[in-house]
C-alpha cells in the first residue's frame, strides 16, 4: 500500500467545504440551540457527587440529546455544502459520525479537565470554554480530512465504528474513575 500524496482540486474543495460546513453548524449547535438543561447536565459528575453515590454515567442523556441537536445543525450545513461542493456522500456521513462522537466525549468535560490540569492552567477564568472549543475545532478539522478522503460507505462505516469505540472507551474511563473515587479519597476533582 502506497501513500498517494497527489490530491485533486475536488479533494481540496471537499476538505474546505466540509470544514466550513462543520464550523457553520458548530456555533448554532453548540451554543444557540443547546438547552440550558443539556448545557448544565451533560458533564460527568465531579468527585464530590461520585463519592455521594452518583452514577458515573449521569448526564449522558443530556449529552446525547445535545449531540443530536448539534449534529442536526451540522448536517443541515453539510447538506447545503453538498449542493455546491463535490464532497463524497460517504465522506460527509463519516465526518458527521466522527464529529458527533468526539463532540459527545469532549462535552463530558473530563477530557477538558485533564488538558487544563496537564497545562497547569487552572486560574484563567474562561479557559474551560476555550479549551472545549479548541478540542471541538481540532476534531472538526480531522472530520473534514476524513470527509475529503472517504469515498466508500465501507470506509464511512469504519469511521462510525471508531466513533462507537470512542464513546465506549469514554464510558469505561468514567466507570473506572468512579471506582477509584469509591476506593478512597481522590487528590483532585479531575478525571
């Protein structure tokens, strides 16, 4: 298998069009359309709530509902782009699957907390929001790359399967973390 480093104009347009569409759907879906209940209820419970008996998967219902409305906004934008840009349909589907899976995991907020802890950045007032947004944009960038290079439904299915595995890993990580909290005092309120 060789890596083809020659790309057509159509491939470049598919990447750019998909990135623009995902971004255009991102802001309304992540901010304007999201309900207050979903915004405040989608995160994984903190260590204090876990120690008090909250299930580690509390909030996934809110997260799933938000992710579906978010994806609906992105899907409308991607559909409109499909009308004028040669994005392969399997690529568009793969991009939406990747965007949805990564969005859900990021919005559980423990990944953002880990990033901020690793950076030692805990006192910047708006850092949580901007770290969340930077991870979403990085995921959309990858989703656009996937869209530009995914030309078969088989490959789109593989991307969707990766998304399912990513969410399954997040569920496992949340459960494992909760077991650690139950086993004894945690040094921090971050996953």
